[in-house]
C-alpha cells in the first residue's frame, strides 16, 4: 500500500529533504501524492549526486539502498499509471471525454521510471488522443490512410521498442512539439 503524503511538508519529511527541495522538484514534475511515486521520480530524474543518501559529506546521513525489484514486479508509479490508463479506456468505451483526465495521466506516465515503462498497460484509444498533437503534424498519407513513411514492411524488435518508447514519451508529454511559424 502506498505511503500517502498529507502535503508537501509531510512529503519532505518522508523523503528526508527540505520543503523547498520538494517545491522545486514538484515544479519539475515530481508527483507529490505519495512517497513511492516521489522516490521513483527522483531516481529517474535526479543526478545521483543530487539525491540525499548518495552524497558523501558530514551533513548527509545516507539511507540504505532499496532491494532490487524483480523484472515482473511493477512499481507503484507503474501501477498508478496503469490504473489511470484503465480508467481513461473505460471512460472512452462509455462514450465519455477524457480531456480532464489527460493532464493527470501524462503526469502519471512521466512518473514511471524508464526501465519500468513497459509494464504500464496502455489503452490504444486513449493513447491516440494523447499523441494526436503529433499525429496531426503528419500531413502526407497513403491511399489507405497510413502515414507515408509506412511501407508495409515489418519492424524489427529493436525498431518496435524504439517506436514504443517514442510514443510513450509523446503521450507522457516529454516530447514537446514546436510548430513552425510562417
């Protein structure tokens, strides 16, 4: 069961950092709703030398490392992102809009550590909505409606993995698209 933080000050106490540090990290995208999601974000996004417990000076008391996860065990952040994705899929299947859920869903997807992102269950229709801003930039399509770069050949496993990582990053809001001004 996740450790729920009452507020940012409480989260700072749980992490062993200052409230100002929590505020700075929250501005950079750190989830503040529970300790495990915040820890996962910090592991994925902070330089190890900037994480408490990794520094070696008299003012920091190192924390013991967490035991490694098995490859089949999803993190709290991955489970949270999967649950939100399931909720979005259910809403779409019921004919409801997910526009108000998309910011939370993007935030949850970003919070998942990169090595665990393949454990997140993705809903195709929700993903299509979340990457629509990039798909809209594709103006050249074939007669059958597929993008012009699709030649019908199958992808290698590596190409499929790279494409999946790219579209995950777009859905998570990690890939920003700047439209050309003319």
